[in-house]
């Protein structure tokens, strides 16, 4: 006869083995789900100013303020194992040293939670509509107005991964280690992401052409190259506007939960 402690150890060992195998199966099962993200980034306005980009900056330096439009469909990145997706936009430009890699700076980022993350399910949810034990009273029926309101809210809830930003302000300013950014040429904006699963490895941005099985690289996701304007007083052009007329006040409407 095995002792009680030995039986507990056997049960616990069997449970951990089953849980580990299940986690591996879930992590690998997402490889069969197709992924085909797409995005479009367009520059709306860019300005270069000399000052303190942050209140804690020790000295004045040149920094860029970029407004942009973003239209992205990352819904295919969400599956049963997706917890959340971290999305960002990077500004890339040549470094001051020809031997150094291009400089990169993030101007905007966001965290998109999955539906299961926004609406977590608990065992208590199944007990809400059950009648109270020991009573014959049936559970109260929901009115038609409440049902319609709930249906309308469900329809209005955005699909995770659909992003619509129009003339959006950046979250972060662009600065350089040299302190100079005016008249910088060949600047591009590019979308990137990091998928954080419930179990398994993190996955990063798959650029166009970087296909892996049913996972396709992003289609688009990169703006056309542009030049940063000169500082005030050094050139007649103080800002670059990619649309006729003055841009409207910045308005960001991300269709994300």
C-alpha cells in the first residue's frame, strides 16, 4: 500500500504533466491559423523645433513633432492563444556616422487587448442566471430594451486589431544623440508589433516577404520617405505638410478595445 503522501505526489505529477503537454499543444496549434496583417501609414505634418523636448531635459536640442494617418488591420494576429498585442510606429533615418546602423525612434505605441482579456470568464458567470436553491421563483426575465441595448453594445464593440488613426499626434518626440535633426533626409515611418500569448513564445513583426507557413508578412506598413524641415530662420520652409491647406486639429480614433 502506498502512503497518502506518495499518492498525492503521483496525482500532482500526473496533473503537471498533463498541464505541460496541454500548454505545448496550445502554443503549437496557433501555427495552423492564417495571419495576413496589413497597414498603411501616411505622413500628415512634421515640424522641427529647438527647445527642451521634456521638462527634465538638461539642455535645448532639436526635436521633431510628426503627425500621421494610420489604417491597419491586425485582426488576424488574434487567436485563442493571444493575450494582447503591443503595437508601435518607428521613425527611421540615417545615422550621422556612415558606418553606424540607421537611427530609430518610437513616436507612438498602444496595447490592444484580446476579447478574452477584456471580458474574462469565471465559473461564477454561469451561476448568475440559475434559480436560487430552495426557492421556486424563476429568474427574472430581461426586458426587451435591456436585450436590445446589450446587442447594440456588442455590435458597437470594435474588433481587436482594427486601428483607424486620422491626423494623430505622436506620443513621443524624436530626438537625436547629436542634438540636431533639422533638414534630416530620408525619414520613414514603419509599423511594428509584438504578440504576447497566454502560453508560448513571443512573436515579433514579420516584414513584407517574411512568410512562415500560413503566417504572411505585413502588407504595407511603411510610409514613403520624407525630409525633415529646417529650423525657423534658416529656411523659408519651417514644416512639411502632406496635404493642401492647414491640417485640422489632431484627431485620433483608434478602433481598438
